[in-house]
């Protein structure tokens, strides 16, 4: 996830923390998927939304609609950057049960569409760091694991 407001130009080149990475093209839309050293997946459905998971495919953080979300273990905190003339601050809001359920439903739609496209052979690989067919199998398997754990969050991320 970019720390800048501008979109990243080439995630495939820049995401060097993900030794396994690649592009998936589905329905004319390009997605970027990367796997960190311990297998933690990140899915970029364009510049927004972005979902990052731990090694057990539990949601760790997300970037959606201009906001940053991070796991608190039992819910997500939405962090919103607020600008004033003198300062930039980050406001925090812990999602209530209804907001969390809505967030999960929207995330599930993204992953269900991806998994179904991969299952029906409608997705193709762009650039990848491993053979394209292996990469697509990895992405399909991981998207299935995410769907099976859609209600699970990673342990809380410590505030910095």
C-alpha cells in the first residue's frame, strides 16, 4: 500500500518485499498480488481497495475509500488522515459490529469474484516472479483460504 496519495506506477517492480508477486487480469481489470517471505498475501484490486493478510490469511490491514484500516484483533480501526492549515492528523474510529460486517461483505464480494474467475479459467497472469500457471494456482488457493476465514482478523497491530 502506498504511503503517498498518488497511485503507485509499477507495483510489480516496487513490491520487492514480496518475493512471489504478479499480476492477474480478470474482466479487463488488473490486480496485483504479492506474497511476503512468510507467505503473507497482499491483494491490490487496483489502487483501491487493498487487502493485506497474515500468514494464516486473516485480515491484517486494508486501504479502502481513502482510509487505512488495521486489525485490533476483534474489530478494525479506521484511520482517516485529516488536513488542516497547520497539521495533518490521523483520526481513529473502531468499527462497530454493523460496520465490520459491512466491511467484510464488501471484501467478500471482491474475493468471491476473483476466486470464481480463477475457477472458471477467466483470469490470466500478467508479469509474475514464478511460472504463470503456478502463480494462478497460488492466488486461487489463497483466495479460497481468505473466503474461508473472511470473519477472522489477525492479532492487533501495535500502534506506532
